[in-house]
C-alpha cells in the first residue's frame, strides 16, 4: 500500500523549507520522476496547440521538459524555454523529445528576463511547491511580467484539494472544509522495503500546497490589482490601459488551472 | 542549452540592477555547432521580437560575423539561413555571461546557464 499524504506545517523560513522539502527531493528523484510522467494533460496540449507560429514561451518549472516538444503537430513552429531549480531535471529536459531544448537553471521567483520578453508562459505543477501565499502570488506576478504587455498568454496548473477518484492519493479529510487550501507532505517511495535484507524503504516527503476552489483565480486577481492592471476583457474598459483577462479557469484531473491573456488598449 | 535565442531574452536580475542590465556579455566561451531543423515560418514570426543589436553583438562574441548590423527589410532565404544558424545552431557549452551594469557573472556549465542568485542578491 502506498504511504499516505500527511498534513504539513511550514516550520522554517519558507525558502529553507522549500530547499529541504522540494528542491532536494526533486534532485534525488529526478531520474525516476522523469520516467513516470510524460502524458500532457489535454488543457495544456490545447493551449500550446493554439499558440501562433513564431512565438516564444517560458515553461516556468519545466521539470523534465515534457512540454517543451509541444505542439507535436507543428514541431519547431514555436519555441518554449524551460526554467527549473533542479539541475538533474534540466539535464533530462535539455534533450526532451530527442531534440536539443533551451533550458535555464533558475528560480521561478527570480526575474532573469528582459521585461515582456515572452509571448506566452506556462507554469505546470510548480507554484504549489511554494510555501507561503506571498511567494505563490510573487510567482504569478513573475509570469505576468515575463509575457508581452499587449498579447501575452499564460496557463497555470496547480494541485487541487479535490482529487480525482482515480488518483492513488488520499488527502487528510479535514482539508475539504478549507478555503485557503491545505499544506501537505506527499511521500515519494525511492526504494521499496526489502524483505531479504530487512532494509526499510527510503521515502522522501515532498511539500505541496493543495489549492482550494477559487484560490488560484483569487491569487491572479490580487496580483493583477497590485500591478494596477484592469481585470476583465479589454472591450469592457473604455478608458484604455493595461489589463489581464481570465480566459478560463477550472478543474482537470486533480488540478486547478487558469488561462490568462494580457492586453493593452 | 545556451543558444543565442535564449541569450537574447536573458537579463540581469540582481537586486537594484534594473537598467543597462541587458544584454549579458559572453566571456571565455566554448562553442559547439549542431544542426537544427530549419523553419522559416518560425523565424519570420520571431524576427519582430528579436533585440537585433544584442543578437549581432552576441554573435560576434562567439565568433560569428554573418549578420548585418541593421535588420534587412527583405527577408530572403540567404538571410534567414544565416539567422537560423546564429539563433539555433551555435551552442555555448561552457563560459559565462557578465552583466554590463553590475558585472555579476552568470556561469554556463554543460550547456546550462546558471541564473540563480543568492538570497541577498534577489530583488
Ligand atoms: Zn546586473
């Protein structure tokens, strides 16, 4: 039986807690992690399939780079640059899909780009590894700043408290009442326990903030307000200026997602 | 990989370093050339987003002088082939990139640029 998900308390400075419970874990599980995750979720595949030819994008928290080859129907028509904190994962990502990819070792809270350099950005299963609401909001802000002020498109995916029935995970049951999401540790079994040698299995605990319903769009709106952006469709604003529209948000396979578009009028 | 397509997007992000922080300057580079699939549609769509002078200068720093100083108005095949080569076939494997403003050095190792900063350097 798989070890179960437990509640987490962030009991250290968030950046140190993330080092111990996110970055170190990914560095250790990189090769195995890579072999078990490859199927793009439909919403992500569709988002990338509709990006115009000639556009350049950022995959913030690219992991093993599984989205860098998309869209498979038009290889090389758009270019996605992969950013990640884990060097072992980037070593895999840099040849994702058997072709050389552009990858950068960096932090999703860093800002190593010229402003508005990208046409689109995705951040899949990454922001939920940040240990405070402020850091999660900063991560959203970095995405809004990284893309074009006039046409930038963004897709964000995070883990939901509401888990798929098919998912093997069980979440501590008190979490369903939470409006603010739930901090958990999710076990990763590195070695199975061995009966012959009586070796206990090695289990690493990864930190996740599981998002509550409405929490992700809430974060986007808070962020946009602080940046002084209009929130909604550009046609709703007669005065002109800069804005961001939530194109869609929803739940897919144990995750919440939100798709955004920046506009200038 | 640090190809010039990536370099054209990177800027220094040390705390307080917000102007003249682009483009980063290549130093002590080891370069490898590898063929990439030519896609003229991608290039035509991408050209308006290029910081042209930064690309020309970076190409010179890694030993390529094939690009004109001004972006030509006529995008013929010869030009697109040169651009394709500069953006996507020159790989900086080792070396570093230095910020023109604060002189922070971002190392490149095994084809991967290190844009991580220490906690006290983050803005
Ligand atoms: Zn600098």
